């Protein structure tokens, strides 16, 4: 009996203790090839591979399981888990945007600041950043990557809203949407009227490139299909039970 207890104690003691990396910390891969998984255990499905010296942003979640410390990272626009073959870095691969908490540790809203990214504040209010749900942060990074690829900047006009403006279960009310205009690198500005012309048409330019990429990247959804061409969300608000749960979480835990 004593031997069995000793074996159990030894097995539980092998679990590594994860480091408390802040949200947005740049983590670079130290292993030659590391599996990226859907959950924090080697039994979870592999969704991709990360290679030595590739860098990803921490999503501020950590767990122990299957003998490893695990970290949730922004893996090409989705939250995913990697075992502790990582080290902190100031690599420029993690330079675009940064994330800071809006409230305490239980508040799911995060401020995605625009410094170093293709986003900027359309109203120049001195506090450039979008308050979004932590699950929407990887998709902000996706939008930033497409804006870089297509040669446009994203002028954000709205993000999290406490109170409804149109739809009673708006994605804005749970931090899963932004409203925006687009600015081409040649200086051409595209507002809502201009954006609407790209729905099923428009010139073959950087703006069309960006909107086409957004429409092709599930779960992102461009609002032109429901007469709101400045709007981008991730469809989370279409599931009422999820909307209710996340709305309650924000109202109960965030200073809004």
C-alpha cells in the first residue's frame, strides 16, 4: 500500500509548474518541431506544428497536464496549446499590436492596442485601442496580417459596446466585433458607402484584397451581407446561449 501511494505521489510530482506569462508576451519555440494541440495534453488533437525560432503571442492561459506545462498561444489566428518548449523574446515577429487587461483576472475583455499594427483609431481620441473579448484577440491578429498583406490600414470606429445600438444580441456587446473604414497605402479612404461597392464588385485593389480575405477566413464575417459594410465579427453572437453567457461574464466581472 505504501509503495502504491509513493508511486502516485511520484507521478503527480512530475507535473511541471507553468510560468505565469502575461497576455501578449512574445514566446519563441526552442524545440526543433513542436506539436500544437487543441487542448493541454498529448492526447488532444494536433492542429499544427511550430518550428524552432517561430514566435507566437501568449493568450494568458496556462495548465499542467500529461507531464508538461502548457501555454495557450495565438497560433495563426486561433487559440491553441503548446507544451513548454518556449522562451520569452522581443522578436519583431510579435511586434504588431499588444494586449492589456481591461479589468481584473476574471474579466474577459482585453484592450488590443494599435501600436505597431495596421489598426488605428478613426477618431484620434488619444487612447488608441479596441476593447474586445479575449477569444477575439487572435482574429484581430488575423485582420492585422491581412491588412499588411493587402496594403491597407484599418480605421476602427467602434468595438465593445455596453448597450445595444441595433441588434439586441449584437456581437459588439460581447466584444466579438469591430466597425471600421479602410485606408489604402496610397491614401485612398473607404467609408461605409465606399465599402458597400465592394460587395460583389469593386476595383481589384488592396481594399478588395482585404475584404476577400476576411470573407474567406471562417469564422470572420463581413457585414455587407446584412447591409452593414463597416462591420466585422466572428458569428459568436449568432448562438444565443453563448451570447448570454459571455454577456453576463462581462457585466459581472469587467468595469464597464
